[in-house]
C-alpha cells in the first residue's frame, strides 16, 4: 500500500509517543498500540485501497474533530487501566474520518506501549451493512451481537484479544486493543457508549 505523507512538519509528526509511528493495520492506527493480525489485507476497509494521505493534525477539517473523541475522564470511567489520551487524528483513508487513541501502562507482545484505538468510518454509503463482511472474516472470529448498544453492535475475539464493531446513524467504528490479555467485555461496551456520546458532540 502506498502512503503519502503530504505536508507534515517535524512538529506534526512528533505529536505524542503514541503517534510517533503511524501503523497500517485493519485501517490506519496511529501508534496506539493495536497490532496487525493475519488476514488484515482482506479487511473490508482495505479492499481496493490505493494511496492515502496521512495527516497528524488533530482537526483535518472533516466532519469530525478531536472533540468527538471521548475525554480521558470518560474513557477511564469505562476502562480504568487507560492512562492517557485522547490522541486524536483526522486521517483521510477511504471512508475513515477519525481515529482516537488511548494508552495504558502495559506493554504489548512486542514490548511497545499497549493501548486502545477507535477508528471511525463514514457509514452513509453502506449503512447498517458497514461491518457485514467482518462477521465472516476469519481474522475476526466469534462474532457476538451486543443488544441495545447501537443500530449494529457486535464483538469479535479470541483469548487475549477482543474487538468491538458499531454502526450508529451515519458513522461506524472499530475498537481494538493491544493488551496481552482481554479487556473485560463490559468495559469495552462502556467505552463504546462513551464513543457514541462523543460522536454526538458538535465537532467544533
């Protein structure tokens, strides 16, 4: 995949340790520690991808901004092990419009700071079907619906890793983490609720 870094300055690239290295995984995740897994090349947001422009600016002028990420207080109320963030970026990548990253005082399997990333996508075209292909993707097994959370909400995962997928109105998001053990499902659901609250806020 070709990545075009555009007009980034040194100051923009240094944002925080979490964003110091931009990682390409099942979408773009700015160093919030979420690792790629086998099969990511077939993930729905990568099919047919061409060149993407990455910007480290917290407000890229799109429909959302860093104000739509849950605050640190909001995420700590949901997942107490989180220690910093949000590290927010407007990242034009296919239909992705925002990413929110949060760190914890733990290390992932590669020794890097572990964290949670929330990748937000425009769902206006696919609507409720945005994540349909995830349910049959072997990279994200054991899809389990989460009733009452949003228009569409389900979890996927194996021991040591779990993700949440949500569609509500015009947006959908994928929440993933790089902790070496699971984050309790109820905490991830609470964090998803905080993300939904964030998405309802005026971006500017």
